[in-house]
């Protein structure tokens, strides 16, 4: 199942640091590169604001 980062993202970088596949791209808000994402859920579990959702 694919993951997406919503507008609730505060840009704290927790997901970026936790992603084992380096699939998180830094920007105004973070974005998940679906080609690199293995759908492991690490980012979802690490997000303090629950800004990452399953699609």
C-alpha cells in the first residue's frame, strides 16, 4: 500500500531520518518517492503529527 505525506507535515524531518530506502524528498513539505518506497511503514510509525497516510 502506498503512503503519502499530507499538509499536516511540519517539516520536522523525522520521516526523512527514519526511511531505510531514502525515499523521502525534502521540500516545503516532505514527499515520498513511490519508486524508492518499499512500503515498510517506518515513516508512518515515526511521524509525530500523523501526517503520513496510506493511499
